[in-house]
């Protein structure tokens, strides 16, 4: 805990010195985006915690396969919730991810079906 606190203080001090030397870094505009990302991360954490800790998907009978499937499923659903939360909150990077996938052809099969 003490090491983490010292690192945060050091980072804040270094950012202060950098901003003093270089000029405004535009950190105030990033505060709302960071807040939205934190909300998305909290929602993902809650989903993963509920699905993993409460064993809602699979009953854990000592089988490592069942536990592995439970962890994988919880993480995939948590990631989907994180992405959806960021998209709904207006995080621009979430839209960027969608556009990158579309450019690489992942969404093209659905677009071709609509044309036919």
C-alpha cells in the first residue's frame, strides 16, 4: 500500500513538472473519459464476480474443466459488458474498435447478407 501511494504521488509530481515545462497537456478533458472507463470496469468486475464467485453458470464439483469453463465464460461476458458499457457511455475508443473490425472483414458477411 505504501509503495502504491508513493508511486501515485511521484506520478502526480512528475506530471506537474512536465506540465510546467511543456504547457497544458489536456488532462482535464480526459477526466470524463477516465470516469466512463472506470464505470465500465466496475460493471465488468461486478459481472465477473457474480458469475465466478456465486457459481451461477456451472456447479463446481471439483472438475478443473468445469471450473475453467466457468472462468472463461465469466471473463468473456465481463468483457462484453465492459465493451457495451463503454459504448453506451460514449467512449470513442469503443467505436474505434468496431470500425477496425469492420475494416478487417469481420462484419462483412452480415453486410453481404443484407445486400442479397
